[in-house]
C-alpha cells in the first residue's frame, strides 16, 4: 500500500512540476543562482568526483556541479519531471551531465558509487523522509557526503509549500532534532546543520570516511 501511495504521489508531483518547467529558470531558479553558487563553493567538491543531483529539475545545480568536477568528473541528474529534464538538456548540454527521468529511490543507480549526493530544493517532497535518507546513504562511497540544500530558510520553504497548497501542501523540512535523527538512523555522521534567512544546509558524511570542510 505504501508503495502504491508513493507511486501515485510521484505521478501527481511529476505533473505539477511539468507545468512549472517552461518558466522555472526565469521565474524561480535565476532568483537564487548567486546563493546557490556560494553554497556549492563552500562544499569540498573536487575535480574528478561523481555527484548525484537529486530532483535536478532544469539542471541549475547540475550545471554548477559540472564545472566543479571538470574535467573528468560526472554529474547524474535525476528528476521525476520529464519536462524539467527536457529543458535542462536544452539549456545545459554538458557532456559531464547524465539525465535520468525517474524516482531516485527506484532509479538504476549503483550503490556506493557517489562521492556526493545532493538534494537541492527537493527534500520536503519525499513522502517517507527516513526511507529516502537511508536509500540515498546507500549510494555513497565510504567517504561520501549527503547534503540537503535550500537557498531560503526552513521557515520560508515550509511557509511557501503551505501557501501553494495542492500536491506540495504540507511538504516540509523537519526541525533540527528530526533532521539529525534521520541522518543518525541512516548511519550518517552529521557535520553541519545551518538555517539562515538566505540558506539552509544539512550536511552529513558516511561513518566510513571523513569529510574536510572549507
């Protein structure tokens, strides 16, 4: 029953974001591009690494990541919305980016294959957040890191989803205690948990390796 509910929810979320795709970059993504670049700059993403962009949308983060992992790194951009990915491929035709239309929790991704798994502006949309964190943790290399990013505060994100309502109504970022618990239960070590008017960052690492922050 839970699996059926998730698949049904995913179809509705896909349709919702398909409808937003034509204006996403101009009306939404471009407003926060400078903040996103600054947040990525603060993460120790290195050339040659493999990064999973969860809920990639039109690839605004994937484009930033591709330049960070150049020349021989790789970005895997996964999203439910076919329309978002289609626009992403057109706007950001970078050979370092591979585009996959799927639920990341069902996608054909190799376990323990990624240096980074990054959820940018997508984490609230997971129906079962503990399951999502546990599955994403399983995709990390022994020294890999999982990051949840937003270019607004937790309060702003949660309020926005309540205002929009519909399929994303009630989709929220958890409070600090519960976010930390999600990581702990997935055998991840919490490194940073920050919430400010212009940024939200929850960063954790595999317990099998160390991440050094800039």
